C-alpha cells in the first residue's frame, strides 16, 4: 500500500478518475521541480529538483501510476510542452545529452513505487535504500547515454561527481519525510495496511 492507495475511492469510475488526476498531478509536480535548475558551466547536465520529485512521486503513487506518470511527462516534453529544465520541451531536447537521465526517470519511479508497495518507505533504513537504488537507476541510464556525447573518459566527472552531494541530501530528505508521514497518519487514525516501524 502506498500513500495514494490510502485515499483511492472504492467505486471503479471514481477510482479511475482518481488515478488519472494522480498521474497528471505527478507530471505537474515533476515539471515544476525541473524549473528549479542551476546550470553548471562545465557540464551539459544542470542541477535540478527533478530527481527528488521523480523518486517521491514513485513512492507516493506506486509502481504503475508512477510509471505512467513519467511516460506521460516525457510525452508532454516531446510534444513541446515546457516541462523539462529551463522550461524547455522538444524531441531534440529529449534526445540530447541529458536525455538518458530523463529516460531513466521511468524505471526509477517504477522501482521506487514497487519498493514502496512492499513497505520500504515505512522504515528509515529501507526508505533510504529504496531512494538510493532508484537513484542509481537514473545514474546508470543517464551516464550510459551521456557517454555518447562527452566520451567515456569524462562521463563520471561531468555526469556523476558534481551531483552526488546534492542527490545525497535529497535522498536523506525523502528518507526523513516518508516514514514520518506514515507515523503521522497512523497517529491521527488513518487506517494503513500495517503500522509503521521506526527501525
């Protein structure tokens, strides 16, 4: 059970509407987070809030909704909507140096949601592990793609090292938020599948 599942209506029609709105809201959240972007002069990859938003969306929505959300997000950008970093959007941008990171968002969000469905977001250490594993997926796809543009000898320096500290901070922030949210819901009487654990 994920956060989104807690409030999903029982009636099939309302549940479908809820899922669609959840997916659309997720794309908006990610698009807004992409505009928090700091370009770095020595690399084509900017520092953005996207990674945090993508992983959080995965955990909140669950694997299927999150996967659809990120596919829709990429489709919006490919269609020209200004949802990528710097309010950009085009197929050319998606196929550019940062395209691998964008494509990596889909399996990363799916994995984060899949782990959340199994309760990984309810304990500090497993929440951190879920965020870390999902973030590694983004790096793997993003670096493999970026290497085509900058070369394998420079890809780590340009696509990984400048972002480790910031991503670690975002992972720790998500780790602190997620289990605390389950505890709060449990305390105020929202019925969850199982009580959250602190260890």
